């Protein structure tokens, strides 16, 4: 039986993306807590915070300032306490080489950001159910 998703972490520097993602997640399953960070460095700060739940899944954008998605992915997979959290790369890219690279780094999946709200809801539904 699949694990029940209670907490999802979105790491993306686009604030509009955070709002859209939050709305879609609420429509898919309002019981799932959403944590957000605007880059990999902030994400690690939140992961280490004692008042933040450890996420069941991380959605990770690739192109961000300070610490980009690939660097974050390398580092999180190297840390024992976080290595088992599935990381879904969530990006505007559909580059096959980039997909292969992040999968080799330990990403659970590579998702090109959907073009519509309905597609985003469908994507989230398939991941959290």
C-alpha cells in the first residue's frame, strides 16, 4: 500500500507558481500541507527547522537563484536524513538530456510543468494518490 502523503514541499523561485500550485493541491487534497521555498538554500533551512514537518514528497524547480535544482538534488541525496524523500523535478524544461541527468542524480521523476490548471491538478492527483 502506498504511503499517505501528508506534507508536500515545493521549491520554486516563482511566487505565482507557489499560488497556482497551492490552489491546485487544495483542490486535489485539502488535507495535504504545502511548504514552499524559493531556492535550494532556503529549502535546506526549512528542512532543518524543528517546527517544519519533514515532507513526504518534494517538487523541485531546476532554474533558481542561490542554489539551483540540480545542486539541491545532489546535496539532498547525499544527506542520510533526507535521501529517502522522493524528489520530483518540476520544470519548464522538456530537455531529454536534462531529464536523464536529474534521474541519474536520484530524482524520482521529471515533470514538465503543465500548461493548464486542469493538467496541474491531474499531475498532482497522480502523484499524491
